[in-house]
């Protein structure tokens, strides 16, 4: 009995820090607590100019700003099967696969701006899948995320890099995908 109560209290204690950080600015995520700082700026004393070789180093943290959201326009599911709406990065057009019809609306690929230390390489991680929901109960998924980033993206001389991203909207008849579906796409960015 005591063990069950103790574990419940531990679980509650672990959720408190997560709830308090909800309004904080977005930073790089993962196992490296300072990966949003360039290499050479992550340890103690690295910015003190005492001969460590990095006193003139630009130790700017990485930030990502979403400039435009993904929008698939308006579609309707016609049958009982699965439908996919692919938003092409190159052309900006949407391609319909399965029992779905286009009702208009302008498709828009997502666009983001990353800022950090000039000429530094970065790693950008897109999710595998994101759930989309509507307050009235509708839901769908976005999968197969793609971006126009090259293999080793590098910030420019101003410490900026703009990229586009997109995915495939998957709608299944049994999921009741209707309404104004919304979801958050967690994009993480860090220095290698």
C-alpha cells in the first residue's frame, strides 16, 4: 500500500516541472542540455577568454520560428477507405490519393527560420507522425514529413537558415475526420 502511494507521489512530483515550463521559449530538446549552444560553448568556463581558444566565439543559442503553418486546404472523404493528401514541397500542390475529393482552399507548405551562430552546422529533426484534432471530435494524422534541407544544413553568415517542410495527411473513414483539424508539429533543432 505504501509503495503504491509513494510511486503516485513521485509521478506527480515529476509532472510539476513539466507543467511549469509550458510557457517558456522553445529550445533544443533531447539528451544534451546545451546542444542549443555551438560546440565549444557548452562547458563551464568556455566563454571566459582565459586561453581556451574561444573567447571570440559566438555562443548564440539556436531558435526556431515558424513563419507559415502547413495547410492542406479543404477536402472531403467520399467512401469508407483511407485517403491521403500529399502536399508537394517543390510545386506547392496537393495530390489526392484514395476516396477523397478536393473542395478548394489554397494548400500551403510550412516555412521556418532558424537563427544561431553564423556558419555553424545544425541538426533538424521532424517527427514521424502528428495527430490532428478538432474540438468536435474529428481527427486525422500527418505522416511522412519532408523538408528542403540538405544533408548537413549550415547557418549562413547572418546565423540564419530558412527551410520549408510538409507531410502527408492521412484520413481514415472510422476516425471521423471532420472539422477544422489542428495539431502541433514538434521540430527540434540543435548543434551536432
